[in-house]
């Protein structure tokens, strides 16, 4: 049976590994088909496609795009699988999001400085100039490394999450625009890790139904730390709303053993895998 992992990250967003390091580890873990889905970035995909053959891995070009949905502008992540990574419209769309990320990180840096963390502003300005992307996870690690917080989670609770001293509201595109852009770029829109948004099942079901109505094609059904009951519920929604089922580790780092390649249950036989879509190439 082929091992397919359709959700992972590199240093192009908030992953720890370069493309070559990631492919090497995936190969060692027995991955046959891998989707690289960096946050709001397709910058590494050309390199990835050329390197993957050397590791005997079928590489799926992908991206994970931040979006907002509903009146409360809840943040969701939409994975685009099999996207055309040379699509000019998608490139421009993602550049806009990256600019929003840059500005948000800079505003957070100012707030950290004002909250008493001396040197945060120049340090984060250097990060913004020297690496492809700065996410809140990078800022959390920075605070942890400086000893400003005791745990990664505390960095969010005290500073970076809503209610924190340095929180800045995100400004993502609406989910309708994100789904439309993925489709324009030839991709398959998939709702990532649905149970991780802190929503009750009724609200989440409404999100899934709306996602389907605007052109969404699938949802992730299997990923790490998912309770069997949650998996069964997601599989039920796949059948109810005629959505494809996807799977992936959401790999970021080898230092997180609970989210290594292949660390998820197999898809239930009752769902249709996303790789059986006629749009899968």
C-alpha cells in the first residue's frame, strides 16, 4: 500500500527542514507520495519538484492558505493540492498574503518592545529581512529562546494569541476568495485539520457545508492526535456533502515525534480519497 502524506512544511514557512532535508526524511519514513504545503507560499515548489525524483517520491505541489470565514472572521486553513506553482495569479495572491504577514509581525514586534521586551523590534526586523517568512510560531520560539516565557504555549497565551500583550488581528482573505484562487490555479481545495479550530460540531458542520457550496472539494479526515470519534464524524461529513477525504501529518519538525510522516490512521474505506479525484495528476 502506498504511503501518502499530503500536508507538510519546510523552512519556506514555519517548518524546520530544507526541501532536501525534508525529502530525505520522508524517503527514510517510506513516503511514496508527498505534498509540500507551506503556509501562504509556493516559493520552494520548483526546487522540490526537481529534487523529489532523486528520492523516488512522487511530489504533489501544494500550499496551505490562511482564510477567514463567517461573521466572526474565524481563521481557517485551506490546503490546495495539485496547484500550478507557476500560476501568475496564485503567485500574486500569495504575495499579498505574505505582505500582510510581514506587516503583522512588525506590528507585533512594536508591541513586544512596548511591553518591556527590549531589543524585540530590531531582532524581529532582522528576522523579517533574513528569512522567507515570519509566523507567530517564529515569534513564540524567539520569546522562548530569550527566556521571556517558560513554554511555547505560554508565548501565545501571554503575548501572541488574542488577549495577549502583543496580539495583532490577522487580515486574511475570505474563504470564498481563497477557494476560488486555488481552483483558478488548477488545484483541489481541501479544508485542513477541521477539528483544530476550537469550534463545536454544529458550527464546524456549517463551515464544512459552506465550504462545499463555494467549491471546496475535500476535507482532511486523518491527521495526528485525532480521536477515532472525530475521524468518524469527518468521514460522515465527507459522505454527506460528497467531499473527498485527505490525510497528512502536518509535519513541521523531526523534534515533534507525534507529527512525523505517516503518523496518522488510514482513511476509512467508506470515503473517497482525494487522489481518486479526476483533477489529481
